C-alpha cells in the first residue's frame, strides 16, 4: 500500500511539473504574440495573431482554474500527450480535425 502511495505521489509531481512547463511556455508565447501585435500594427495577419493570443490566454486561465484538459463540449478528458504538444486544443472535434492531417493516403 505504501509503495502504491509513493507511485501516485510521483505521478502527481510529474504532472505538476508538466503543467508548470506548459504554463511557462504559454506565458512566453503570450508575450511573443503581444509583442508581434505591437510591432506590426498594420499587418494583414493581425487577426490570426489576435485569435491565437486569445486561445493562449484562455488556455492559461484553464490551467489556473484547474479546467485544463477537459473538452469544452462534453466535459471529457482530452489526451494529455496531445495537450502537451498543442495545449490550446479545446474539444474532441479539434482533435479529430488535427488527426485528419496526420493520416497518410493509401495510394
């Protein structure tokens, strides 16, 4: 029983470490996007940069509130390994869209 408790505590510590890294990475991305918007005020891609910045900020709020990793539509947990790569994923539908890019054609 004690060994199981130690394993669980280790898993929680690893998860906390991963979440901290994600938050730090998102914070750096937030700064980079905000800086880009200030420097390139009249750029045609500002709309997309603003949308990405909004996604990053919403993801940071989810990390802070403890709602990170939950599908916004169903409430189900999203695959953590995918969230580590793309932390701004919001729904299972987003995952399905992304996975369609990874599929190789049969031909």
